[in-house]
């Protein structure tokens, strides 16, 4: 391969015993240089012992394949592994040398299960604790989120090579009580590992990914002493493993423990060459230290390796706007110990006019994904770009399943997404475990609902209608026998043994009876859990059909693929159980293990993109990879960047910062972290995503009522307000853009048929006919909903109609939007926003005295009761809602005058009943018969002062008061006259609440109110619901369907 001068200089500097830290910006050829250096070493010294390491298992696999292709083959003396695999091999070799079994590397769910048991014991008072944990409510200790905080703490501490005692000391010195508590948890966790390893002679040592590298370093350092002092029977006289060369890629994503391992290797004479970029660290949440490339260049006495610093100065990916974008993003990151690499020049530099970066906003997620799908299909169909050269990158994988479903529905193939649910909750595994439980349970313990779930589930797949038919057949056999048992009991007889019962006579129940018999027979023989499972799986006989469906692809193929992956994972857990302790590897133990796991297992399904699939990634999963086209989604404020400080309970970032910064300073420092540290991490993730593209980058976000573009987008694009001129414009895409799929094609052909000229219309109808003859049913007019005859064309017949002020306002603004909201067609996120608004209004009703602390405590209680969930969006909503409560408390404190809260109001106009609930009426201190109406608003957007003066909702409230329709509590003098009304906005991004005021209602405005009510009622009666352009269109959840915006998508399918 041809190298540039900087790359060649690195290869030339690779000499036996050298220690180098090669620092290069993205796309400067770091991995290419590793391949060249390894090739050169093997050419000059074929028997050299070489290890090439990467922090990422998949990246290591790709690098291994590339080296094998270039060199023809890799001998046993040259290995390419992840750091964890390399470390495990050392620990495993040491175990054999001292006579122990190969160690067991705990999975994430196994580790979590141990911690769950520890916290359950603490909560029950069975595990003594002298830390802050003793003062915490046991119900809180039992929460998975609480456990996750401490799991992160002890994991990072292990990666930082801190013992439990050292963690406790740091906690005491710096007055961080959570670290002292974490030390207790860490001791209990390590004690549990040691106990399980020592319970039975010959049990393997147990460790986890956080500890494996530190343990490998310690075992290498003490190999001779440890092996010679071992008296374990069965030990093998193994020589200490040694390497002549160790190359480390992506050092900026490695943990601090890697530094310890490299120091041991250097001491033993190994040449160590590391490659990294401090600006590209995206594994901070997993303990990655972006500063490592600079840290290893420090002297040995200062904790480094004394590595010579070298730089790569030519970038080989990106040009034009993309190059300028990379420079801008890089400049926004604080320097992490090295900055010269940022000067690297783009080899393929093109003028800034070369526009290969797009920044686009949409009014809804549906519009965003349909637009991206169309763009991808255009690239693939019109420009022959393979789908494998496209990637969608989001900050986290929380939305990946939804993104994948939507893109595939538009005809874009997307790689498989791993499940985020615990294995026991995945459909196939849940069904398999349930049928095992039913087979082994006492007859009196079996519930009909459980059996029904198994029979209609993915394994047996009996259609509910077929099951009703089966139950009728069972009833027939029961009658023939002279029995009178109810249907549920008859179906439960399928679990009975023998042939003397109705279920034995029904052929369609033969499979389930065969499965139950196989499970019972295997269990009676005392066979291992994996054997019991295998007997059940064999009897079910679904493996081949699932395999065929998985290979066929499509939605059903995805489901089959997920099911097969889940079942194989279950067998893998059963096998681990047997490897750990044969005496405790029965089916009962497996069921207990599955019940204790709250985290998903690592997927073993194919997740890498093929030539037919778009990659769906997060920044951290893109290490070592690149694509021609990269689509970066979710650039909304609060999502990317997410500036919330990580681990607020256990202060994990402060611990990492303390240890790493102290290493650099050479003295002990105080633990600190800041929003800027978090923002730096967020920018690094963005840089990683952007630099994965070789041709073009597409940045997008949803700009709607509850979402705003990320500050990153406004930073990187032209800003009309500030006058900053950049090469990238942010463009808003209108709703309803045509899609490049069969639905979009049929829609356009219908448009041409209906509205085109004679020739165009005839050609469109011809093409529609061809589609129908080819089996495309949606091209057939018989399936077009808008062609159906109305059952009734007149207005709905209502003797009376009831309206509310908000319904009147929505209907006047846009009748179609109001209709869609009345039938609850809005997305779930919009309905959740409404639920949060209801919660805030409840607080406003409950609290007369504005005690902010009590209001926040009550808010937390209501939030818990509402059970909104625990995903990222919900956490965002929670933080925003708390801010609303604080603003509400401030408003109440600033307006202490007597007031009535949550008043019901009702009045009639013609044949219309107007119903309302008024949030608050504040009494005039000089005249209690007068009052100001207050309406709280929890949305992010507010109307203008001019709009507020004629706001229909406020006017109707005042009209209701004037009509005497407001119902005041008994014994309370009513307010008869309005002094005006105001909207109090607590949900905007302002630091405090904001007001919009309306003057008192006069006679002319009262007449206008009544006309408005009449008009709204007529529109509500229908039958037509026209769409109207208004200021609310920008935030409308139905914009993609709206005829007024050119969407016209309702009848396109």
C-alpha cells in the first residue's frame, strides 16, 4: 500500500522495544498505518509475536479480516483481538498455569442479578451497612435505576484500578457519601464472586469486563511468583505469554486499565505502538478516557509510558462543506492533552461551494423518516449507491426500533436491531419458559390465562378463532363422556397425562401434549436445564420454519430472526449454568436465573450491514467504520446535546475526572465536573458521526410544538438573527413530500389521472392498470377509501351540541385538526404532553399557599403514580415538568391575592351548551365582586400580545362569567364582573413564567364571542372538516396528512 510521509515515518519508527503514541484526526489513516506496520514487521521478522488490539470487538474483527486479506493469512504468532479478549486470554492462561479452571466472564445480566441480590439484602436489613444506604427507603434501594447508578460506580472504579478500600478513602476525603456506599457494594459484589468460585472445588473464577484488564496486568506482572508458589493440583507448567509487538487502535476509547496493562508489557520489553485521537472519544459512558493518547506520552515516573508522540497530517475522507463542518466541530472541543493533529489537511479538498452537507428540519418524525427513506431510495435507484454505503446515526439506540420499522415500511432495508428487553420478556423465550413452567407445575397452580397465552403465542401459534373451534370440539367430547366441566377446565386437561380425557382426543392439541410430555420425561430423569429445553424445542418443531422465514426477510422474517436469536441466547445461558456448576444446573435453577435478570443479553444475531442493508448506529458503535452517506437524526435540544450531568446520585464522572486529572497533574485534586465537560463529550459524539461520511452528511431534527432544533444545528448553520455567515443553510422541509415507494407512486398516478391533461391522464390510468395486473392491490380503485359512498351526506343530527372554549379555539383555527384531536388521533408523545399538563393543573388546584418545596414533593408523588415510564424522552419530560412546577410556584408567590381555583362553568347559547373549567379567578382586592380570569398554559409556544387581546378561549371564559355560568362554592359570594383575563405560560423556555393579557369584555366583543361559538358548532357538526392554514401549522402533528399543506396522504394507501 502507498503511504504518505507521516504514515511512512511511523512505520520507519517501529523498531524493537519502541514505545510510540501516534495521534491523528479522523480519516488520517491510523488503521491503515497499523496494517502497514504489522505487514512490515512480519516481512522482516516472520516469527515475531504480534498482538493488535482494539477496544471494540467488531472493529477488531474487521481489522483482522483486512490484515488477512493483505498478508494472505495470519499465523498463530499474530493475533487481532479486542482488549477484553486479549486480557481474558492472559487471565485464562494464568488460571491453567496455577491449576484453576478457565475463568467465567460474567454477562451484563448476570452482573446485574448479583447486584440485585445485594440490594435486596440491604433493603431487607439482612446485609449490614454503615453508609448512606442504611438511611434510604428500601423501596428506592430496590429500584433498577438506583441499582444502575451503583453498577456504573463500581464498574468505573474497577476500570480505574481502584479497590473498594481506595474508593471508600476517596469518598471520605472528598465527602462524597455515595462513594463510601459504593465501596460497600463493591466489597459485597467481589465477595459474591469469590464465594461462588470457591463454593465447589474446581469452580471457575468469575470476573467481568470492568476487572478483566486490570487482572490481566496484575497476573502478567506476578506470573513467575504466582505460578511457582501455586500448590493447586492439576496446574500446568505454562510459560509466561510474551509479545514482541503490541499495536493498539482507538486508544482514546480504551479504559485507564489499558494504561496499566501496557506499562507491564513495556517493562517486559514489548514494543508498544498506540493510535488515537483525543477529539474522537465516544466511549466515556463505558469508561473510555479521551486523554489516553496524551497520557501515555508522559514520563514513566509521571504514570505514562514515555511514548514518543507522532502525528498524522493528511485526511483522506471528506471535502468541501464537509471539511469545513469537521473543522468547526473540532474547534468546539476543548483540547485533551494534544492539539497539533487538528491541523491535518484534507487531501481531497474542494471549494466550500461543493455542497455535501444538508441541515433540514421537519414538523414531525413521520415527515423526517419518510423524507430520509425517499432520499435513500433515490441514491440507491438513481445513483447506484449500495444501501451498505448509507448509515443512520442517532445519539442513542432508544429510537432504533421505530426508525427501522418506518424505513423498512418505505422499502429501505435496514440492519437488525437488538432487543432492549430482558431475555425473559422476549416473546419466544417467554413462551418457552412458560410452557416449561406449565408442564412442571402442580395442576392446582396452573392458570387458564397462562395456558391460553402459550397456545396462542409464537411457539404453538394457534389462532384465537381456531382455539374457539378446539374448545367446541373439547365440549363435544366432554358431552359424549357425560361430563359437565366448564370450557376453561376442559382446555386445561391438555396438561393431564394419559389418554382418558377430552384433550387427548383432539388432534390439533397433539403438539402441545407432546411438548409437555417431553419436558416432564426429561425433568424426571434429572437432566440438565439445557437438555430439558432441547427436548421441548425438538418437540415444538419450529426451528426450520423460523429459519426459512428469517432468510426470506421482511417483517415476518425480522420476527423469526429475533425469536431464533432469543432462543439461542436462552440455550447459551443454560450452558453457562452447567459450565459453572453441574450440581446446580437444573431447570428450576435456570428459571430462577431468568427471573433475576433485568438486563438484555448480548445479541448473537447478525447485526452488521450486508450489501442490502442500511446501517443503524450510535456514535460509539461506528468505531473503525465509514460510509459514503451518513444521516444524523435526533438533533433536537435536550436530546443532542443532552447536557444533564451523568450519574447525579453516585457522581461517577467526578470520580473519573478526579483520578484522570490527578494522573495528569501529578497531585491529588478535588473531584469536579461541569456542563462543559458533558458538552465536550456530546460534541465528540457529533464529530465521530460526521467524520464517518466520505461523500455527504445529512443533519436533521424535528421542529414542532414540543421540540426545538439543537444548539448544535444553530451553531453550525447560517443564523439570520446574528448575521453569522456559514456555508450550511438550515432548511425546513414542508409536510407531505412525495415518497419514492409504491404508496407514493400510486398517489402521484392518481393525481395525474384526476388532474392531468388527456394524454397524462390516460398514461397514468394505463400504469395503474399495469400495477393492478401485477398484483399491487392498492393501485385498484376498489381499495381507495375516498371512493367509497357516504352512508349519509348531511350534517350530523344533534338536538344539542356541547363545546368547550379550547374546542372552539381549535375548531376556528383548523376544523380538520380539531376533528383529529377529538378522535384521539394525535401521536402518543402529544397525548403524554397533555397528561403532564393535567398534572400541573392538579398542583395548581391543590395548592393555595405557594410552598415550592412541598409542591415539588407532591409533583414527584403524582409523577410516580402516573407511571409515565423511564425512557430518555420521559426523563426529559420529567425535568421540564419540574421546571413548570417551579414557575407555577413563583407565579403564585407573586400573586398572593385571594382566588378561586378550578371552577366549573356552563352556559347556553341557542342550541349549544358551553362547558368549561376555569383554572383560577383572582379577586379584585378593592371589589370582591370583580375578578381576573387566569388560564395556565404548559406548552412550549405562546401567542403574541396582539393575539391574546382577541384570544377566543379567554373571551369565552369572560363571557361565561358575564352570563352567570360560573359555579362558585356554596356560601361564597360569586364574582359577577370580569376585570380581564390572562394566560400564564409555565412551559416555555423562558427563565420564569410569562403573561399574555386580555382586557374586559364589552358588548361588541360579547356578540363576537356568540358568533364564534355558533360558527364552531356548525363546523363540529360536519360532515366536512376543512383544513386551514394558521400559525399552528408549524407544530401540527397531522401536517403530513394535511390537504392544505399539499400532503393529501390519508387515502394514498
